[in-house]
C-alpha cells in the first residue's frame, strides 16, 4: 500500500512533475494520481489540504490504483472507512472497530473517495466531522453521499490509539 499526502486533481490539468518531491523522497509514484480530478472539483494549492491522503495499491477487489482516501488524525494514525480494507481479514497494521457497520454500494461518493474526511471549518481550524462511506450505486450524481459521523466513534478512536503503538512498520 502507498500513502501519499495529496488530493487528486483533474485529468485536464497539466502536471509537469511531482511538486512536493514525494517520488524522490519515498519512491512512490504520484505523477499518475496528480493527473486526475474530483468530478466538479478544482485544483488544490500545494499543501492546501495537508491532512488528506490517498490510499494506493494493488488490491484484488479494485481495478484502481487509488482505492480510498483517508485523513491524518495523528502523527502515526490515518482514519478511513472500514470497507476500504475489504473482507474480514486485516493485517497487523490495520485496526477495525469491532462494532463497525459498513455499507458498500457499487461505488462511493465518487470512485476512490470512500474513507475521505468530511472537514468543516470551526473558527480558525478545520474539524473532521465525517468519513465518506457510501453513495447510490447507479446514480451517484443524483443522490447525496453517506458519511459516518466521527463523533460517534471518538472514544473508540482515542482508546485504540492509546492502546497500540507503532514500532517500525508493525502495530503492537
């Protein structure tokens, strides 16, 4: 899995190179994801959304390289939708709420948006209010996307973060 701190932009937007030097520093190929755009979206300024990440990788249940979004909630933690990791088997680096309830329609808010954060302004900062979870499979443009309310799971998130530490690339 690759995790990059960037939002997709449009296919019609010219991108000459990796503006944040992510490829050079990490070896991750971000050029492809920098050439796509959220439907109806606008190009973002560099570092405009530093908390947003794109989860990328080769997974059996998707044909896309970007398969979900996530939000950085701590220096070692990302928050995303449970169905972004599919199935019931999770590796040692993934924590799933044992009381999760997930809806997985045929598509997400738009393909690749599941797990992305719904951020709302709160005074001089932004707060994570929701996680993109589902949408109408056949007509996503005609129905609102569904978001999981983060506040409902705040205690579980904090408890999980407190009970587990990362050492290298594993969760212990």
